[in-house]
C-alpha cells in the first residue's frame, strides 16, 4: 500500500516574529498609515514607523501562513507543484518584506533599529530556506514513487528548523514606546490577527 507523503510546513517561528509587536493599549502620539499600507517615511513618529514595519511584514505573514492544501493534491506531481509554488511565493514575499522594512527608514525610538536588524536577518533566513527547499522539491522525480516518498519529505525537512529561531522582536518588550505604538498601528493589529496573537 502506497502512501503520499504529507510533509509538515509548520512555521511557528513566523508567529514569534510578529506577535511581540502587539503590546500595551496606552496612547502614543502619532498617526498610522491606512491598514495594509506602508508609509514611505516615518520621520520621528513611532506609531507611523511601527505601522510601516508591520505593513511591510503583513504580506509575508499572510503568504507564509497559508500553506498549500496537501491533502487535496490528486497526484504526486500536483503535490510537488503545490509545495513548490508555496515555497516560491514565500521566498518572494520574504524578499518584499525585507525591502519594505528597509524603505520605512530608521527608527524614531532607541532600540528599534536593532529590532529591524534581527527581523531582517530572520526574514533573510526564511527567504533562503524557502528558496533552497523549492530547489530541492523541484528536483524530486515525481514519477518515481520511492523517490517521492523519500526525497520530498527530505526537501522540506529543513523548514522545521525555522521554528527554533529566536524571536527578533523580544526587544520590543523593553521599549514601552514601541510596544504602545504597535498597539495603535492598524497593520500591527492585522499581523497579530493573522498570527493568532
């Protein structure tokens, strides 16, 4: 009896990246960009800056948080194709998030740039992991059942290591101003809802 491999594409580290952005509910002066948008610059406004960071991150959160429906793949080729497409979209979304975060500009709050440095490093790791796994998935011979059973799970197994990555937003907890700003930023609230925070 042949079974179709169902590799787990769990990305709990993704939630850890952004759940820390949600914080207190006290007010911080400033304005947020419209939901789902990233402001071009946030010169001196913590709410606008954090909202821009979350706005740049939101498409990646949505893409990475929507893995393919592996149980609906009707054949091995469709299964591999679905995984490959997901990985490609995830890598592209991570790259877009990296560029979008860079476009937000320097943090108006002490410590914010350090958070961005770690977040960018983590997103780069996600992008590289997705690209590498996609390359390996694309190389699997789906016409060979033995290869499919062994090589497809092996191709995506490194993604499980992403769950062990440290949370780069932990420093937000030591910055009450950034924590309060994120509570007012609509994009941060959307990220929190997407990650189940």
